[in-house]
């Protein structure tokens, strides 16, 4: 097991990568993307600064797997309570499930996102997570 002394600001185990400019309009706060694999399967390390989260979204045709590697974050499906995430947590997001994920207010957060690259697979970006709802998370 790898022991770490810093928490996520450096991108954790897989490195911070570059500012996530391609998807910045779907995030509140700054995120960073480090693509790891992009053939047959998309694997990328995503780093969120404290308070950063993505908008509600849906993956069509194929789902997604999140492997939490560093920091603390949140995952929430529409109509469900938010779930706090810590290193070692694994989240399976089924296709067609409306959800969001991101960092807690006080911690950087890293996860490896994995999704199959199949014909017709898209992400539908929806509304931002309401600030008042995010502020209620502890």
C-alpha cells in the first residue's frame, strides 16, 4: 500500500494533470484532468479543489466507475442523500442515473473515472448543484 503525506492538491497518486478547461462550464470551482487511458475505455484522474463539484449529469448508454484515491468528496444520485467519499471508496454509476460528484468544502478530492468508449455513449450535462443544497452537506 502506498502511504501519502499530502492530500490531493498535487493530484494524488496519478497526478494533477491540466486545468479541466474543456468541461469547466459544467463545474463550480476549479478541476484538473489527467487522462490515463483513452482507447476502448476512458480512464482519467480528476482532481477537484475544495468546494469544487460538477453539475448534475447523466451518462447515456454506458455507466461510469469512480475509484476514490485521495481527499474527501461527495457523490449523490437524484432523489437520494449525498454519500461522503474517502480514499478506497468505489462508486458504480449505472447508465441513465442523474448524479453529481465533487470535493467537500474543506478538502481537495481525487478520483479515477472509468467509462467504456462505446458507440452512442454521451454525457448530458444538466443544472448546477444548488449552492444551498451543497452548503447543507457536512
